C-alpha cells in the first residue's frame, strides 16, 4: 500500500469515527437530556401556541428517586410549565402549568385561583369565554358532574375536598392550562403523578403559523404529502420568526 492510499484510508476511518461519535452523542442527548415536543392545542395560549416546537429539558427535575437529593436538580414549583405523560392515557404528552404542589390547598372562585387561602398572581392567564361555568370557574365542585369529567377523578376528588379546598397529596401536582376556558386539565382528570413528569420546556426552537385555513384538512396520504411539500417550499413564509428561538417562561 502506497502512502497516498494509506492517507485516504486514514481519512475515511477518521470521518467514520467522527460521524459515529456525532450519532452517539445525538442519541444520548435526545434520550437523556432533551426531547422535542410539538404544541397540539390552544390550552396554553398565549404562552404557547399551536405550531410551537419545543425542546424539553428532561434533567432539570431529576428522576424522582432518592439519589436526587445529592444532585443539583430543581424542585417542581408553582408556576413551572411541565411536560408530562397524561395520567389517563400515558402514551399522550400534555403540557400545563403547575398551580398546586404536595400539601397545597387549591380552589378557584370566579376564575381566580387561591392556594392556601392566598390568591395567585397569574399574569400569563387568558380567559376567552364570557359564558360562566360553575365547575370550570368555581373549583372544586364535587356536587357537579361536568362534561368531560373523568369518573375516577370525580370519586377521588370528593375524598380530597376539605372546606371547599382541594388538598394536593404527596407525590402529586395540580396543573392548569394558561388558557383557562379552553384547557382540559387537572380540574377534569386529576393530579399529575411525579413519575409522569418528563421535564420543563426550555426553548421554542421553531414556530409555524396555523395552516388549517390554507390547506386541506382531510388526513389522506395525498394531503399529508401536499402539507409537507407546502411547508418545505414556504418555510420562510410560514415560520413565526418572532417566536422562534424564544425561551419558555
């Protein structure tokens, strides 16, 4: 083998090694550190919009195990936005804001949230309905069976209400959407178990405007291909640049 062939072989090996390292690092990051997530509904408007693509920090809260006390993990606090496995169907991912932590006593009166008797200051909350709802706006109401209310949660909720306040048990969190009138949240299906929490959104790495009015809504294969082609060819027009690379708060 001449020197030139040896050099080419070495360059190829180095390139493959570098590529392999990049793939391994990418797999490690996606598996253990961050996860991509897309906002599918309007429940967190105007903080998060349909079409926002997030990077979720999976390590900020630790794993909920005993050794977490030895690591510099954050505690889950009121006001934190969390991504978690939907307790009723863990295959689905939800994103909401923590309102109650273990030991808190939570209630809502005329849409205002009170925790341990003190009203929360929630500048991020939006109300888009002028129609009053006794269950949604005045919570807890164990005497009302609301539309969409999970039956198991309804029975559990009755046992945890004291003095018109809902007591958050150890290991669980009470979470609401910022768009309170259009959010299917803890009011309807219950607490978020600690082990269901994946992490906290860090960054909107891309945001695309809602294309429902521009494109066919029929979920056929042809329409999916058309949606993809349209997005690729109109990437600059459909991107919400004012939201892209924005930190989530």
